[in-house]
């Protein structure tokens, strides 16, 4: 018999926030002398390698991005995690969207990203 777990809540998190959360889990496990599972070790390693901003700065940038027009939470978190530096990098994030950004909108987003890096 399979036990099915259900999702209690769901929230979009930046990689910086995920890293902080995983660090807390790691410390708890170490304090309880529990072994870290393979998946948890891999997730921690991934977060350590690819995190570019700490959790506070990443959340601030995400909140600033969400104030802009044509900005969805899913896109904002991708921008925060990747920190694009050029118009082409930013356009690739928007590639699947049904609209394109103007040069002014691209510039505004890149200026926000530059402010936090």
C-alpha cells in the first residue's frame, strides 16, 4: 500500500532562499547525528554552487521586479536566480511568453539586476 502525501502549501522561492533553508535542514540533521541522504546532499551542493545572491537580497530583487509590468512571479524568480547581464540573456528568459519586451523594459530590468549585483 502506498502512502500518498499531499501538498500543504506552495511558494515560489529564489535559489538564495532555498540555500538558506537547506543549510538549516543540514544543521538540524548534524545536531541530531542523522545522515544526509543522497538527494539532500546533491540539492545542497547545487544550491551552494549556483546561488548568486543571499536570501535577503534575492527576495528584495524579486519584490522590485514584481512591481514591473509584464512580470510574473515565475519569471521574476528565474531572473533573480540567473541574474542576466545582457538583453539577449533576458530575452531568452521571456522566450516562451506571448509578448516581447521593449528596449526600455529590458533596460529597466537589467538596471534592477545591476543594482543588486
